[in-house]
C-alpha cells in the first residue's frame, strides 16, 4: 500500500486549522496546534502563501486562508451546480433535436466534457463525460474562447493542430471566428475536428454574467447542417434557447 506524503498531509491539516476559526493564527499557534517545529510550520506556510492558498497580515504577521482557495472552491461549486441546472434542459434539447448534447467547461488548455446526453435512438454510444476536446476547432471550444478571456489566452498559446482540411489553425483566422461567434452568439464546427461530424454551441453564463461553460449539439453533418452547409437555423435556435435556460437557472437573468 502506497504511503501518504507527510508534507502534503501537514499542509492539508494546516488549511483545515485555518478554516476552523474566525481569527487569524500566528506561527506559534499553528505550530503548537499541529505539533510541528516552528521551522517546519513556517516552511509549509511560506509555500502555501506563495501559491495563494494562505495570506499573511502585514501588520500582525498572522495567517489566514487565501483567495486562491476561494477561487478553487467556487470553481468546484460552479461545475457541479452547472451540471445540476443543465440536466433537464439538455435532456429536452436531445429529445427535440434528436442528437447528442454536451456541456463543456474550460480545463487547462482544452474543453472538459462534464455532461453528455445520448442521442435518443437505439444506436450504440459511448459516454464521453471526462473526455477532453480542443479549444480551437470544436464549437464548445470556440464559444469558451470567445467569451472567456482565460480560454482565449489558452487557445492562442496552445498548439492549434489541423485535425481535418477544414481546421482553422492560424491566429488571424481564429480571431475572426471568435469575433463572428461573439457577434451572433453561437459557434459551429463543421468537420473541423472530426470528418462527417458537425456541432453547434452557445455560451452558459452564471449570476455574475460570467461564462461558466457551453452547451452543444453534435451529430452527422447531413442532419445538423442544411443544403448550404451551414447549421440548420432551427437547431441553432434550440441550442441557444437551452443555453439561455440554463443561464437563467444559474441566476444570470435574461440575455
């Protein structure tokens, strides 16, 4: 059986200690409470402070939890609330469109699929929750890159691979796509990531009007797109309606 890493256990205990009281704690308080030497406690606190997990009051020298922990906690809550709020609306979208529905969020340099509704037929399908998709070529990724500054930076700095002849890889062309996405409120991927597959996505916002994810419908090109090769207007409208409904449930109000 693998042994736990002692320094990480001590850091976790330190964070729990700081979270357990309303007042700031000094170095001596932390060290004595955890049974650590002052030098050891100070080293861990200094590392946590450098990572933003702990803050030190300049006047008193005492420590408290840092803003980075709040950001991570909010991210965790946002993702789980997003999935909970999206369940009914994405089921409705899958039934109405007859296609697979995905909800994705930014994760590192890509799109993490955190909810997937199967196409409502008897075909064999694979659950894609936990899968990663690229930012620059998928409809979900384009939406996130258009509305989320962090995703935008990640997409520009990452390697933009050409998955098909239709994939846009140059920065200028990609920025034009993002501008179009913002102007019309949705993005498309027509055989830019997978041959024969097209998708349409729209952004989901939270109560702060911040982009927290995107919802997409994906399926065979001949079903998703019309005669001109563009996504069917009725499908685009359905995806946007779903995104607005989830956003309203997250407290974003009307868009």
